[in-house]
C-alpha cells in the first residue's frame, strides 16, 4: 500500500497517505489512493513531479464527476488541484481559468463579462476535467473555444499546448503521460450578459426536468451509439440514443446492490446510497450485456473506471 513512501519528495502542499477517494468523487465510491497530493502552487507541483521517481504512477484528478474509482483504490499518487489553481480572469473575449476552477464558475464569470461559455454552466466538473474530456453539451464542446492549455509535465516542466497538440475527439483529448493541466485559455463569442445568464438558467431548468440532477451520478454512463451515414460509414451523428437502447433492453430502473439505472433517465447510473464501485460497474456491465443481446449494439462506457477491484 505505501511502497512509495521512502522515495517521495518533500512538499509544501498536503501529501496524504492511504487517502480514501470516495468523498472526492460524485458517485461517492472508491478505495484509497496510495497517496493524495494537493500542491500548494505551481512551483510545488513542478518540484514534486521533477523529484518523483519515474516508476511512481501519477493520476491527476478533477472533482471526480466522470469517474468510478474502484473499491480497492489506486496504486498511484493522485494529484488534486485546489486553491492556488482556481483563478479566473477575463480580458476582452479571452477567459483564462485555473484547472481547479469549476466549469459553472467559469461560465458565470464569462457571462458577467459578456463572453459566451454558457455550455459549461451545467457540466459539474473542473476546467482540468473539461479539457481532458473535451466536455460539452447543447452542441458546443471545449474544443470549439480552447485556445491554449498549460501543463506541468511528468518531469516537472511547464509547457503550453495548442488545440492541435491536444487532438480533441468526442469526450477525449491527448495529454502527455502523467501530465497535469494547470490552466486553460478560451475565446468565446460575445453576448449580452443578461441574455447569457437567462440562457444558463433555462439550461439548468431543462436539466432538472430531464436528468436525476439531485442523485449521485457521473453523468451519461454510455456514449450514444454511432449512427451510419448515407454512405454506410460509421459516423458520430449519434442518431441512436443510449437511453433508448437501454429502455428497449428493459434496464431502466434496474438495480444491483445500491446501484440503479435511474428511472428518470435510463443512461444515468446512480448510487442510491449504499452502492460500491463494484455494484455500479457490475450493473453497467449487465446493461451492456442486455443491450447487446436485444439490439446487437455494444455500448461504450463514457464514465472512466480507474483503480483496482477490492481483493477477496
Ligand atoms: C450530473 C452530471 C452531468 C454531466 N453532464 C455532462 C455534460 O453535459 N457534458 C459532459 O461533457 N460531461 C458531463 N458530465 C461528466 C463530467 O462532469 C465531465 O466529464 C467533466 O469534464 C469531468 O471533470 P472533472 O473535473 O470531474 O474530472 P474527473 O472526473 O475528476 O476526471 C476526468 C478525467 O480528467 C482527467 N483530469 C481531471 N483534471 C485534470 C488535470 N488537472 N490534469 C490532467 N487531467 C485531468 C482525469 O485524469 C480523468 O482522466 C456530467 C457529470 C454529472 C455528474
């Protein structure tokens, strides 16, 4: 469990041993990380990564809104950014935000200044997670507005990445192995602040009506299956909805232990209060199997599953 302890560098931030991760994820499940590091500032993060032996795996974590951390936890140093990495500044139509800033705060601050990043308002993650996952909704994606991302590499160097470097795809981007995003710069279209705030209120209301926003979830569980264009090529028009094929397989409301496919939106996997990561992942796999049996479609997970199962 603590096999790295002799080789960990000194830090100014907080380094916690065998730190349980469940309270740091939206689904409230997950075992301990060997270590959780919360750096004091950029220099602290750089020095730590520079002096950390290459053999030690590093996992940067946002606010855990797209993660199932398995019950056995993570054999790694999990790095979670907090204060010192959450500043937001706006200059003209350019918004720069620390990786720990919440998407919702960035959207609101941008709107105050007449910059339209409204699509970020309903995504409950941090800017680090938004860039890594190319977060998006209502037809807009992080990739559309990102101009620059700054990382600290696994070797401790500061580097700027362009959108091309990040190679954005649906809910994915490329980061160098072990790199931690520390900030991102966006450029959004202009808008009237009152209109932008009104639009965000309407989006929140729509979410509350259609999604289990009061339950513990990690958003959409599976990607919408790719459709087929008129040329027969698979594309990502996403005309088939994951919730529909889950309904057709009779899995809306299905349970396993404390996990449930939400009765309100069948593509949301929820922790009803007592779920383990194993319940959640196991139920997700049952759904994939049933959907394959009924429609021949293989659902792909959108939620990331990380860490180890609990040993018997
Ligand atoms: C109710 C609900 C609704 C949601 N709706 C949407 C939606 O509409 N659209 C959408 O796209 N997503 C949605 N999500 C999913 C989730 O919010 C996004 O994927 C979000 O971008 C994840 O951000 P996070 O900070 O929680 O990242 P985490 O879940 O903590 O991590 C996700 C990935 O990002 C990486 N990461 C995080 N921070 C950093 C960093 N600083 N440096 C390097 N890598 C990092 C992690 O290593 C991991 O690979 C929803 C989730 C919930 C719970």
